[in-house]
């Protein structure tokens, strides 16, 4: 009996070694073929290729050097994570059968990033975005942190870890897609989306129809402060001459003003959660959304209007201290920069007064029309009042069934948003 067990163990070990050799040699052959293919454009070197007992394929010390600028890109390790030794051994057969594994992840560890690429943004004035304005609010007259600012904060050289992967759940009827990025000493972002599939993933194999019928049921994004908040505060207090408490107060006020410049007003819960996050270095900000109904991923149309999205996606935001809270955005009078925000009396004033018998020559009069006749007014400008009291102005693009699409001029551009005809109380036409 003992001899039989020893024979079985020896066969198992020999099989594992053979499988490991077959996998690693196959990966090595693939890497060598890739090197030959990219030779005219770049060089690639790597260290060891190995498999692990928990089902990973790992490649160490990978360096990719484009011949164009001769600036090397280095990663300490690349890995393909299958979840188990059996999944790794059967990976080739699974793919050959036009199926996808139960789970799979691709990992990059120790990717070196040179922040000097920001110099190109400086030269082309592409550094400023809506998001960077929020980041730099209250830090002097900056609208984004340039290369010199990042270097002063110690972010001239970054080390990044990334993981992107998925796992199938409930018999393949659901898929969890995960993306995790850690910029060491700066910020960690972990995002997960739960996607419902119209049928099990491997029941007939992946297809365009399967992707077309998929829906997003929920998503969670966690942002962990790994030193970014404290370094920004240290940098900006030095630049402005304020104390830490004074700058944080100035930043929060300027952050709220930035929403006003965009024609938006954040809910009190959104302000409270953000204030807690920026005043407690090292905390984690968690954002969740559960759209109702679920978002159809095959539908390419989704209005980017922040006010619409804050209602459509049912968002919540929170930190360890505040817990998750519902948050929202609402329309607000848009103010010009360097001008005081509108007073409460001005905010309450109706920017579209009801038409009178003697309208001012500088203002076009509006006349009421019925909802039933909106299909006759395509490309006409209207002012709509919804049953909840919200007012919207824009141009009618389409009317179909029980909804219409309205082109609005918002946030420095145009947005086409859907409007349910049943939600409309009044329509005023130019």
C-alpha cells in the first residue's frame, strides 16, 4: 500500500513538473516571438518566467524601451492570475472550447511612471480639466498641478500597481469586473461593477448579443488616501501662507464655488462627506450606485447631465466616519469666475418670467403649448416646468412614445437629456 501511494505521489509530482514546464516554456516562446515582432519599434527584456502553486503565471523584471525616445518603461512583475492550479492547467482547453474561465486577472506590480510627461501638458495647455479645478480649488490661482508642483510634492517619480480582472457568479449569469490601481504614496482606487447577463456566459459562448443584452446593476468605487491629501495641504499652505486649518476651509469654500461656476449645487450630504474626507488624511472615500432600472450596456445613449445622472444612478457617498449617504446635484444659477455667487433673492428669481402683453424688446416672449403637440415643434426652443418644480430650457430634438430628447446648454457645452412626457407640467415655446 505504501509503495502504491509513493508511486501515485511520484506520478502526480512528475505530472505537475511536466505541466509547469509546458506552461512556462509556452509563455517564454510567446515572449520571444513578441520580442522579434516589436524589434523594429522597441526592445523588451525580462527576467524569470514561472508558475505558482496557486495558479499564477509570473514574469519578473520586464522592461520595454521604445526606439523613438529610448525612455524605458519597467515593471517589477507581470502576472496572470487564474485562481487555482487546475484553472491554470485547463486554461488552454477552456479557451479552445470558446469558453471563458470562471475568473481571470492581469496584474502589474511596480510599474515606474515618470511624471515628466506632464511637461507636454504644460506646453500644450492641456493640463486643466473640470476635475483638476476641483483638486486645486483654493490653492492660489492654479487650475491644475503642473510638473513642478508634482515634483515639489514628491511625485516626480511614481510607482504604480494595477489589477484588472473578472469573476463569474451565480452560474455565469453575473459577472463582477474589478479594476484596482495603487499609486504608492498617493492614492489607491478600487472599482467593481456587477453586470447581469441575459444568459450564462458559457451557455453558447460569448457573443455580441450577450454583450448587447447585459445590464449594469451596481458599481462601487473606493478611493484610499495614501498620502495625497496631506502632501497637497502641505504644498498649498506653503504657497498661500495659510495654516492647515485655514487652507482646508478655503479649499472647501472654493470647491463649492467651483460647482457654482459649473451651474450646479451639491447636496448638503455631498459637501459633508467631502469635508470629512479632506480633513482626515488616510481615510477612504466610498462611492456606490445602484441604477434603477439597471443600465443597458448595449444602449449607447446615456445623458451626461450631472443632475440627471444623480437621480438616475441612485448614488451614495461616504467615509469611515460618515457612513454611506445619498448624494445628489441640482441646477443652480451659473456664476462667472471672480464674481460673488448669486444672493438667495437672485437664486429665487425666475430667469424666465411669464410672458406679458408688453414684453421687453430684448427678451423673446414665451407662449404655452400642450404636451400632446410637442411632436410638431422639433428643433424649437422651449422652457419646461416639471411636476416636481424643476425648470429646464433647451431645444426639442425628438419626441417618441412617452419621452422626448431635449438639447440643453450646460456646463460649458451641450447635452441631450431624456424627459418623460408624463413628468411635464407646463411647456413654454419661443
